[in-house]
């Protein structure tokens, strides 16, 4: 009799830690997010939260796969996989047949070109500058004294475009302060920020080659104004999912399932037993 295989995918990003527990590599049974990432207690908190949702302990997990910026720091992991591979795997789970993935994390932007069958063909990542990332939006929201979760709704109220021309986060902050001093409205400034971010993201995506269907993942995908602006820049519709922020963790959980099955298959071949 085949028993359920329970796996845990842990995506340790720069600004958030995400966990997903899956059954048999297909059913998501629990998920959690801690708004702190690598180098903090975030991964441990996210794991504790997801296990509480699941109603079990680590001993119930057959295989653990870690990905993301801090994947090498998770001692409980049975396997570590690059975030590019996990995001490709997770995106094809959420959006079967996807060809282009734009992932915007806390400190980087990734554009993936896929074959529609879940395989990664090519990718481009931003340089070390935070412009265009979640960190950039976080800095701008603090300058504007606006909750980052309200940026999309506020930006949608804009009546005119205010230009944010700098490609540097520090200089962009100076520009925003200057616009405030010139009595520009908060919605107009936020719209300018969204347009600036979207232009950089679209430029990166165009370098890898845009082929429909196109999806956006990562925390910034929750900002519907950024999604809209990028869609206009690349002249293609962009799909998102309520689970988009868990994309990397989903991919890691699927890799964990595949790795566990491969390990058991190898044991069967070596021992001659049917497990």
C-alpha cells in the first residue's frame, strides 16, 4: 500500500521566509510566511507556524528542501536547490504551460524564459542595485509615510504622472522628497514610483525574451498597480495568483517529493526490496 509522502519546501528570502507543506508533490496542505528572512529567526518561525497548521512535527516530514537567499543556513534541510530552479518548478505548478516568469523579491528581480513544460531555458537577474525590487518599494513607502500594502490603492488614485528618473534607490528617495516639497500629491508620486519600477522590470524581462503566457510571482505581485504597469510596458497580459509569494517554496516542496522518491527508488534497486 502506497503511503502519502509529506514534504516541506522552505524559501528563505532576504526579507521574508515562506514554507509550504505538500502531500505527494501535488496537494498544498499548509503554508506560512514570516516577514523576516535570512540571518534572522524568520525561517524557524515560518517552519513552526506551518507545522502548527499541519498539526504535526518535523518527524512527520519525509523530506525537506530549502531554497532562496538563505538556503545554505537551514540545517534541517535534506536538499538545497537554487531559487531559479524552484521558481521555475513552482511557476509551472501554479500556471501550467507558463513561458515567461517575472519574479520580484525583496532584493532581486528575476526573469525566466521557460519551455511551457516546466523546464528553464534562460534567465536574467538584476544587478546588486535594489532599484525595482521590494526593498525599493519599502524604502519609498517609508519616505511617504504610507503602508507598503496601501501603495497600489493609493497609486490608483493618481491624476497625473510624476517622473522619478533616477535608477538609484538613494537618489530616487531624494527625488521623492523634492516632489513632496513641491506639493505633489501622494498618489501622483506613488504612480511615478510604480512607473519607474515597472520600466526597470520590463527592461529586464525584455532581455530574456517575452513569450506568452506571462506570470508575475514574488511579494511585489500583490501590488496590482505594478502588475498593471509592467503589463503595459511589455504589451502582454500578466497573470498572478494568491499563492504567487509562495512560488519558490512550492517549487522546493515539489523538488523534495521528487528527491525522496528517487532516494527510495535507489534503495529498492540496491536492496532488491519493494518498499
